[in-house]
C-alpha cells in the first residue's frame, strides 16, 4: 500500500514537471519567439502610448466616440480583471427593464424617434463583459451623432464604419463585426 | 435561420468526422502497444518516466489493482492541488500576490479538477496564482483526461480479450495517453491559438489609460497552454472567470471553431479506437453514428430555440437577434448555440456564451445532454465508457424481449455486468436529483439564486447536474462560492466520477474472464441501424423518465411564461 502511494506521488511529480512546468514554459518560449505581439495581449497604441488591447473592449464615456456594448464586468463595466456576464435570465424583470432603459437612452443620444428599432447588441450585456465588437448595424445607428459632434460629413463616418467592418473570417466563420477601439482610433486620425 | 449558420454547423460536423477517423486508428495502435510513427519522439521519454517511477511496463494487473492504482493516483493529485491553493501566498509565480484560497473552495476546486469536471466557484484572474494555474490546474487537466482515457481502454480490453485475467497496466496507459496523445496535440493547439491572439506570458497585470482617458487593467498569464488542454481534455476550466467568452481565451471565430473541434476530437475518435481494438471496426462505427445523430438533434434544438429568441426583448423595439444577452458579437447566435451543445455533449463545460442567459429551451438542451450522462461523444474516455454502459443495457433489454441470454461482442452479459451498469446509471441520477432537492428546500441553497421563479430552480438543477455529470459549466448567476455549495457540489462531483469509473472497471474485470461463445442464428447483431436506433432510444428513455419532472418545473415552465406574455 505504502509502495503504491510512493509510486503515485512519484508519477504525479513527473507529470507536474512535464505538463505543469516544462509544457507551459516551452509554449511560452515558442509563443514569444514567433507571435510576441499576440502572446503579450495584442496591444493597441496611439502616438506610441498603449491605449488598450485590440481584443479587449473598453469604456467610452465621451459621446464623440462610438459606444460599445453594455458590460457587466466590474462595477463600471469593462473591468478586465473581473470578466463575466450579467447572468440575467430571459424572463427576469430587471433584465427586461434595463433593456428598455438602454434602448431609450440610445434613441435620445442619437436623435431617433421613440419607436425606432435599436440593434440588440447595443442593449444587451456581452458574455465576457469585454466584447470588443459591435455589429455593423450597431455602428451605423451612431453615425449621425458622431458626424454632428465631430463636424464631419455623415458619409465620411459611414465610409469609415464600412472600412472598419471585419467580415466573417475566411468568408465563413463567425459574424460580421466592428471593433470599437479600432474604429475610434481611426476616427481620431480622421479629425486630428 | 441563415444559410451561413447552417454551413458553419455542417462544416464542423464534417471536419470533426474527417479528423476523428485517423486519430482513432492512431490511438488504437498506441494502446495496443503497436509501433507508431511518433515512437522515436516519445519512446525515450517514456522509458525515462518508467525508470523514475519504478514502473515495469511488461506487467499487467486485474481490474481491482487497476482501480486501486487509479484511486491512489487521483488521491495524490487531490492532496497536492488542495495544498497548492492553501499555500499559494508563500509560493513563487504569484505576481498579483493572491492570498490563500478558503478551505471549502480549495476542496471544491481540487475535487473538481481531479475528476475532469472543472466546476469553478472562483474567478481565475482574481483568485489563483500563475503557479496554481500551471502546476496545479493544468497538470490535472492532463492527468484527469488521461484517467478517462485509460478507463475506456481498460474496458475495451476487457471486452476484446477472451478467457484472460488482466486488463492492462494503469501507469503505462496513463503515461502513453499523455505522451502520445494529449501533450503533442496541446503543444500544437496552444501555438495555433496564440497565433490568433490568445495570450501566453508571465507578466504582471497591465495598467493603462484608455483612448478617452479612463483606466483599465488587463489581466495576463500563461493562457494558451492551459486553453489547449482545457479543450483537448474536455476539462473546460477557464483561465479567466468568463472562460471561452473572454477575448484572451477565444479571440476570433477561428479560435472558436478550433476550440469546438478540440473538445470533441478525442471523444469522437475513441469509438473508432474501440472498433479496431475489439477487432471489428463496424462495432465502433455504429456507436459513432448513433452519437452523431443524437448530436445533430440536440444542436438543431438548441439553435432553433436561440434563433427564435426572446419575444419580450423584440417587443421593446429591438432589432436583430433578440437573444444576445450573454453572447459575444463575433460568435453570434449560431456559434453560441453550437458551442453550448458541444460543451455539454462532452463533459467539457467551457462556455462561449453565458448559459444562464440562454433562452429557456436553449438552456435546457445543455442540461438534458448532461443528464443523459454525456454519452453523445462525451468526455475524453468518459463519454465512450458511459455509452458502453448503455450498450450493455440495450443488449440486455433486447435479450429480455426475445428470451435469450444477452451477448455483446461474442460474450455473455450476466448479472454482475447488469448490476454494475445499473449502479453506474443510478449514482449520478440520484446525486443530481437529491442534491437539487436538498438545495431547493434549504435557505443555504435558495439564498444563492440570482434569477427568481422557475429560472431559479433551473440554476440549482443545472449546478447539481453539471457536478454529477462532471461537466463544469454553470448557470453562473447562482452564487456557488458558499460553504454549502462548495461542499455539496464537491461531493456530487466525486460521486459522479468514481461512482461510474469503479463499476465500469468492475465490468471490464467481469468480461475479460469470459469465454467467447460462437455466434448463432439468434445472435442479436450490434452493428446495424436497428441496434443504433435501439441504443439511442434507450439513452433517451432512461434519462427522460428520470429527469422530465424536474425539467418540466424549470426550463419548460419558464418557456411557457416567456411566450405567454
């Protein structure tokens, strides 16, 4: 019996060295060698300063920027140390109330009539709370507000949204989407 | 419903099948001790491991010693993981300086990771040091997956060998499944994921100023290495709280597709391994096809429900897919429904959408698949040995109907096998129902609920189902990090794992001794469509009878409430 336990621990120790230490270190070495940009978080820069990760959504309180999806990560949303969704169920009253509230806010901010439809991604919290994307429809509905606040022709902003729309990967996978940080960075270069 | 959705789902099934066949063949060679093209790479390392641990690779044992070695090895893993969490404060690779994990949470997490469940009552990025994630959790991701594989290999030998007494050597099977299968797949998988944007570093968390002047802190870590084995081993424990919804775990539609493939790759390959090892590939093929058909039915159901969506949201003047709460834009409805079905067909439990926010019936499909015992492909090893339990039951019931001694693969099925098969089906079912009932009527159970009404019952039912079936996904609104849930679910997890593994090995031990009986005109063929249909029927009927009342009170009532308004 004792011999079996010694053997069990010996095997476990071997596996810890092999799969718990050697394996992650080898992968880290190769990843840092071949894909350093990705392995370190696909960071986004503006004038040499890190302003976020291309993959992680962030808050935009200023209405001159395209707004991201609602986020349930952390107290103020987009807390990248507290990822997660709202976990609200489909018949939960609080959930339905907040959807209605968010839709009204978006209608007001963008000068829409009270019965105009709002794309669902803009009124629902994402799963990670860090969703970097909105749908192309979710971006288009914000175009006239951005154009007005930035004194730009609506057409220019619209073209920018089209330019920054990521199609399905390889033409097949996922959904068409717009990365909000990328779009807002491009918007800033546009207006300087 | 859109064409692109259907194309993606079908493409997944085709590629999965295309990859599973050769991998199944390769694994059959690995576990039969035949030569493979990877031998020159792994054989020296294997010999070294046996020398270090004093393993004699020529000796085999009967089922009792095999089970004993398995239990001892898992116990050692449990002890080490438990104490790593309690002591992480004093250990290296803890750049955020996380303190000791509470004992009830450490118990729950150790039980959960040792058993391939990966139920997580903690948030990774704010609880576990890099050392615990690597040397504790990642290690268990490998060895718990290997444990599942060796059990099904032992059962296969028990069915294939005639008049023998041994079913293999646990230490050899364990070592080979890691060196020849899990480790090489994970290294390749991790690098491909990194290329697409999954992070892999040891940096401290990055503080930065966002574009419009706000503050953000990015959690970092060696994620890709854990992500790959999390999927290949059908473990499902996320590096981050948000699991595979988190862009650093699952950044693009391609990583999403790959992660879904990784989950079912080994489980889908094992029926082919089984067929070859018992000397009749048709026996494996019929099991694979049965699993595939059940899978397509469940994907169809989950997808339909999510596309149908939530009429209450549409009524508020919302356009586009209405069930987007708890989903990511890059995955959309189709890939979220597909992922939810895959992760619960397998005992994976990784999520790319928050299951608590799925539509009522969309959330019921994952629950139902776990209640079936995750035999639709299922966990690595666990899925196939679970399905083989149902095969034995099917053969038995057919035998009763025609009044003949039941046989499978030319051997008689007798009372020992049926008793053990019954235990393996009853233990998780009883665990799930009694656990849920207990939590539903106590303050300790109900005070953790987030969504009231029938959805609250679903949250509890999902938790115990996920634990009893060793899945690990959650209706995460339920606050599970309480002493009550940590301990109750920890016990459910252990029962759901070893309450099946031990009877399965006992069946292997019983079957291996038997003589082959020659096939006669009355022998029931277990390779055809009729058998596949009966098998699928038995799987559904047994589980439906057990769980329908509970499902009716949770998701089904909620669905009626949702569409009634």
